[in-house]
C-alpha cells in the first residue's frame, strides 16, 4: 500500500510540474501566484482521487 501512495505522489509531482509549466507559458494575464495555486489545486485533486481509488481497490 505504501508503494501505491509513493507512486501516486510521484504522479502528483509530475502532473503539477506539467500543469504549472503549461499554464505559465500560455498567453494569459494571470499572476505567477494564481498559476501556482491553480496548479496545486488541480494536482491535489487528482492525487486524492487516484490515492482513494488505489486504497479502495487494494482492500
């Protein structure tokens, strides 16, 4: 179970980096702080969903 959480956390880090860089280089008028918060929220939601699915499916 710990392996699943670690792999899910690694996915969170990778997805956060991709989302942050994608949003940063788009032509929009958001500040860096807004982009960072938005990327963290989206990545955090995906992390929670995947972690819950892995925990439920491992039982």
